[in-house]
C-alpha cells in the first residue's frame, strides 16, 4: 500500500489530537510533600531553582523545597500522608525526598534535613508503613522512627531529640551510617529513646561517636524554641485513632490523607541527586573518666582509639585523630584564626573531690603556618571559680601541636588539619591553685 506525502501528513495530524489528549490525561509526577495549614511571622520557601517567596497558608510544600523561618515565625505543614511537620522560629529545614502513594504507603520514601533550629514531626501513613525508608537528618546525626511524634534541635555543636509518643533511634554519621542513606542507622553506636522515658532526651555532641540519654533540661528542643500557643498537641482518644488537639489554631487529625491536586510546579522534579557526604572530622574527643560514683563517663577510651591514633589524654578527656590516607599538607604561610565550636570541661575541687562542669568564653586560637607556632586563650568557669587557659607552642609537620613546657601555665596538646587546615582540636589541663584543677576538650574551625 502506497501513501503520498500529503496523505501521510494528514494521517499524522489526525493522530496528533488524541495523542495530545492522552498525554494531558496522564497525571504529572507531583512529589508534593504537604500543604501549609498555618504560618505566623515571616518565613520563606526556597525552591530547588533558588527562587524564594513568602510562606502562605494553602501553599504546597514540594520535594526539594527549603523552609526558612525568622525569629518570630512558626510554620505548620499538613503532610500528604496525614502527618504533621512544624518548623519553629529561626530554623531551616530541607525536604530532601518525598515519595508517597496512598495505595501503596509501604513503598514511600521520605527524608528531611534540619540544618539548624528546631522542628517537630508527627508520623503519618507513609512514615509508619515504611519506617525503613524514613530519615530525619541533622548535620551530625541520623534519626529513624518507630511510629512517632518527636522534636529535634540542631546546632553546630549538638543534636537533641525529645519524644512525645512512640520512639526514635539516633546515630552519628560514620561507620556505615551515611548522610545520603534512608531509614534508621542501626549499629553499636545507635541509641533508642521512647516516650515512656519521661523527662529524658537523646543528645549527641560534636566530636562524640555515640549519643547518650540525658535529663530534659534547659537545652531541650521545646525550651530552646518553645511551641506556639496554637501548635497541635497529641492525645489518644478512646477509639484508638491518634489525633491532635489544640487550644486554638487549625484542626488536624493524623492519618487523614490529603487529596491529590495539580502541583504549583508543572514540570515534574527529577530524581533526587545523590547527596554529597561532608568530609568527616579529622579527630574526635570525649570524656572517658567518671565525674561521680553514678557517672560512668561518656565514651570508652579504647573504643574511641579503635582505628585512630592517640593525640592527647588527660585526667578526664581523650583526643584521637583518624589515620589520614595521604600525608597531611599544612599551608607554608599565612595565619589561621579559629573560632571555638565545641567545649566540654571540668573544674575539680581536690579538697572535697567534687567535679563541676565548666563553660568557656572569650575563646581564641591563632596558628601561624609560616613560623609553625600557635597561640590560644579562653576563660573557663564553674560556679564561683574562673581561670584563664592560655598557651603558646610549636606545630609539627603532621599538624600536631604542644604548648611550650615551663613557659605557659596550661598544658595544651592538639592537632590541626582537614581541608585548607580549617579544623583544630585540643585538650587542656591546668592547676589553678592548691585547691582547684581545670581540664577539658575543645573543637575549633576557621
């Protein structure tokens, strides 16, 4: 059978209409995470292309979006699977991955990263049906769920998690727990917390490998960024359905799946790119000695040294560095000025045997890479006792540094390295007087 050129064009034109209609009938891949149900103060949604606009009630939250709240802002998001996401003031949260099918919730994939601040998450159908594919990251830790209402605090030096119902599992990154992974990070360093442990928190400090369960104190997420008066509060009705009640604000019931509607962004989002894992710290430290008869210490010194080189150890703390794959190269010139990012210290009363946790202030560290010398000082205090920790000394070719003996009152040992020699860590020890000693561990960044 022969077709002329004109008849072929006519046939194609006849087919074009039905094909276009069929294409339009196919629902686009939306990857809509939820819908903003309440916002107070100023908050912005930053999309994957960098476009930013103010958060408003009824706005869709899409995979790839970032929510940034100001000091006076609260954002409540009703998630598509019937869950709840709350972003509290001065916080930043990224929706890394949101894949949910109401007909097959067990295949869901959900992942968030709280870069800073405080956020609360109440599990909906997807998080409950596919717990092995749910992840809530902070810059230093991975959180998995056991069907849960939990609140997270993230800042550069610590991650804290409180649990209102259900349970969570917390682990630090490394040793098989990867930033780009999904689901909970199991393993020897993982720690669980359930709501039945009242007035307890999970806490992971910078430099520590294993989280610890601590008392709920002034550093808890809810006290750091208190909930607004209208934030939903979980309760268990008689019929067994978990719902959220509140004194004022929008009504919300966990498990009510949002109906699909056309997304605000017509072009489907591509598969999420693989997340780049940040470089691990060059060293870690922890307190290995007990402060009292009821305290067993935070880390096991042998565990911390497993696969690492000992840099320094004092009465209470140990510092170990990862063995570099290649020789470390320090800059040959220039001065690096470092800021304190983490500190843990103890001031000991030798007469009574009492140990008090200390705080640090007015901290500075300067390293002259040309002369290979360092200079540091800070004030540490506990109760009515305060002292100056200071020292100067040499930096060797491996990045390790030690204060000059018999010259400075504090004994300091540490290491500098990492990308552009931008990280430093050291332990300190000082005899304040005949009664008090001070010791501690520090982390620094340029």
